[in-house]
């Protein structure tokens, strides 16, 4: 069975409507009258949506390996997960990585005719896709629902285009 035919079993949740970056991740937001760092809110927020099910996660190297330490079944993906089959028994993945080139790279590539969206896709979104494809999404025998958590709406929409029938939903909790 083609992966695209299983899109109806895939939900893609996103955290923010803004493009994801380390600046976004490390900014302070007000939630219920309290000022908190987005990074600190991500762990409980993702934990809530994942529930008691085990999941894979990928994040920048500056995030501790035990970021989800209090959650049983959280398994970190390597930052270059291409070709790994060790996570196919999992049905959920969260991709926290902010994989943007420096601003000068955007300017240089713009001068060469590459748009910021094309650059984000080549650097960030394809890495999100690779992380998502490590779980059971590509297993033709897997009937279980899949959940992919990404950090921004544009990436969620881009990923949903690759999986016709998938559902995109916003995650509440960042104010």
C-alpha cells in the first residue's frame, strides 16, 4: 500500500503560526498571567498530546537527551535520522528542531533566485519529513493512527500535502 493512501490515519499538530526558529523557541510568552519560556512549555504541551503512548522526538543538539525524561517511552532520534528502521514500532513523533541557516545565507540564496520558503524546505522541512518517516507511517501493515507534532503551521501544511487525507490541527497551550 502506498504511504499516500494511508494519509487518513495521519494527524499533524503544530505549535505556532509563526516560522520556527531558536529565537521563537527561546522567547518569553504570557500564559494565564504567567511569563514562561516557549521551550519550557513545549515539554508538558507535547507530553499532553502524546498521552501515555511512546514516541520519537528530534531536537537541536542544545536540547538535553533527557528533555522528556519524566515521560516514559520518549526516544530521541538522531539529528540525521535518514534510513533508520529502529523506530517503526512507534506511531508518534515530535520534531522540535529549528534548522534555519543564518540570515546571510537567506540573502545569498535570494540573490541566486532561491526564495526563503524554498530554503526553509530544503533545510528544515525535509528533515521534519525524514523524522516523521522513521515511525510506522511507512509500514504498510500498520493500521494505527499516527501523530506528527511539528513546531509551525507552514511546515504542518507542507507535510500534509505529502500525505493526502491527513489532518492538520493547532495545539493549544502557548497563549
